[in-house]
């Protein structure tokens, strides 16, 4: 699904924004017993992913570990399961798995720089105080706009809010933007999603942008105090880039939600454009603050966008991403919820200078008793065992390792009935040892000659998150028919002697009613 925020923005102009008071009142009255019951019984609604009790969510914003708790903020519409009227909603967790909703943290201020929406941004700590840097949006004259299509004119500015609340529930905004306009002399096609970090005596910050006639770009700023910013230069851009971006450039392309951080002995830049999220890794020249990309790739080949990272309590780099809907808007509006947060993903740097992605081990606490294949020399017995493995009520985890020998094979996930629909198929062909096929999409992998193929899948309601040897990820949405959750089974095509191990776990929900507390 291609994500086009401009269309979202233009649909927003002219709609009424709500004060924090009206938002809170609306949220408190939203989940009456009938609505809550319908949401809780929806078999397509995930049970162990983070999502609000109802309505629309998109980008993760400002995830941060603060005073022993993980705080997640995210784009949220309090008025329904559709994009619009962007607020920052707030959830808190002790372990990145079980979440408690704390309500709206940021709401648009009528007449302010964010009057038409509080858009994506970052949370940082300065002198013990948590600070948001985020993009505010308001309608302006065309000459001032950073986004314009001939009918609408919108200005994106970078705003700041602070919190002295230990639970980060209450926030105070600066009345004026800290960056009120893009750099002079650059014709931008967008200007949003600030991401600051501390390095030495300075704060640096990336901002997502695009340059007319040249495509997506990431702008770099610096500041001593987070309030007064100086533009430095373009950190990265499509023109001359080694990035694995789409071959065909959109004239309005913006590299959204950029983030720049050290990982291992490299620096990594992540960003999103044209419905996909990408990464580049390389070296940073610290005096000139110039980035030299050496490797690049795709963060996720499926339904995954606008990722954001944080450091966990052990200072491990964790990646979060928005998993959007791929069904029709009429369907998710009727369902009463849309979008969810990915599972926490651990980022590491491989010895080859390429990114590695896996799921945080905190998720293991949800596992129920293991169902493991006892691999024998008898193919028929192995197949009989595989046929008996079950993922109950669309909620489970699969780990499979298989030799990359001379024989092709495939692993499918399907409904429990004989003629049930196939949800997903993973194929390996020894004629193409450097790739794995996921429902026909080719994911590149680079493995040692003797390395096994390792597949790791999480299935939750209508979402599957799949990882291949921590080198490639693919998130898929699958919407089951009917009003109840059934079981899923595995199917293996090929010689079972290729299987090294195969384990299945059913997963415990993180709340009693699918409403994520």
C-alpha cells in the first residue's frame, strides 16, 4: 500500500480541530459496552501488538525509556478509524510487551503552528526533562507553504513541547516554532519529522524533506539548546545515493521520518518514502558531519512504514514501525480500528556492514508450551507431525531452520480445513541461493555456504511479521472471513529431511479483551 501523506494532509484542511478537553471527553465516552464488545470479539484484531482501544493510529512518535518505563507516543485520530485530526496518543510499559494507555499527550492548538495537526517527531531528555520536537501543520498562503497542490497550501514547522510530569502525561508547548521555515534557497517538497540527538557539545537534528527536481533528501541542523537551530547541509539525498529506493521517482517525493544513529562501528540512516522504509549504513566524518553511505537496503518488504528507534534499558537499539491496513477504508472504518505498532525489533550491525533485524527477546514471555517437530528419517512420519502443529485463534510464533541443500522446499501457513485459504508461503530454491520468496516477493539474503535458512514468524490476528536470518523482514496483513478466530496449520512441500528444527508456540494475549488495556 502506497502511503501518501499529502493526500492525508489535504483531506484534513478545513476540518475542525479539537481541544484537549473535547478530545478527552470523546475518548472517555467512546468505548461503551456495545462498542467494546464488538472490538474485543473481532478475530482480525491483534492480541499481543500495541494499538489503541479504538480508532486510527499511525507513526510511532518519541518512544523513550524514562524513569524505568517505556513510553510510546503515536499518531492518533480520536474521532474515528480514519486518518485526520492528528494527535499524539500515549501508552506506557514496563517491558515493551504489556501496555497501559494514558490518553492524549499532544493535541492541535487552535490558532497555533500545529492548528491542523501534531505530526511526527522525537522525544529526548535534556537536564532530566523530556522534550518533544515535532512537526506542526497549519493552512497558510501559497507563498509560505511547504506543501501545495494548487488547491491547498500547508506550512510545516518544527515545534517543541516540554514535560515536568514524571509520567509524561502533561505537556507545555512553546507558542512559536523553533524552526519556522525551510532553509533559504532550497525549493522543498516537504519539511517534517524532526529527529534530534546529542553528540559532544551539540544537538544535531535530521528533518525529512524533498527537493524539487531532485527527489527525497534529509536536512541536517545543529543547536546548543534545542530551541535555536542552524541549518548545516543536506545529510543525504536521492541524487547520487546508493540507497535501494524505488526506481521511479515521484515528483513530490519526500524522505519521511528520517533518523540517524550510531550502531556498532557504523552510522545508520533510516527513512521512508513511496510506501516503504529504507536504511543506509556507512561512516560519519564528525568534524564536517558528512555521512558516507557504504551499504543500503529495505527495512521491511511488506506493510510497514514510518519507523522510529529508541534505546532500551540496556541501551540496545530498538526499532518500532507503523503497520498500516491494506483493506479498504470502508472496512476498517466499520471495524472501528485501523493500524497497529510492530513488535519491538532489535537492530544490530553485521560484520559485512549490513543491518540485522530480529524481535526483542521480551516477546518470549508470551509463549505457551512449545510444539516441536521430532525430525526422523521417515518423511511420512514427519509430515504427519507437521500436520498436527496448530496455531490457535490466529495467535502464535513459528521458528524453522532448514538446510540449503540441493532440494527446493516451501513452508505455508493456512487455515485448519483441508481446502482452507493459504495465508503465506515461503519458498527456497537452490537455483537462487541468495534469495527467499515470500508470496512471490524476492527477499535478498547473503549466507555462508553452510548456513541454514532461518525463518521466524509471528502471527497475530490479521498481521504476520516474518524475519529471514535477521537479514530481511516482511510484514503481511491477512484478513480472515467470518466473526470468529480459528486455528492455523503448517504445510511443508519438499523433503522433510531438509528441516533442522521446527517449533510452534501459541501466544498469550496481553489483555483479557483484545483492547490492549
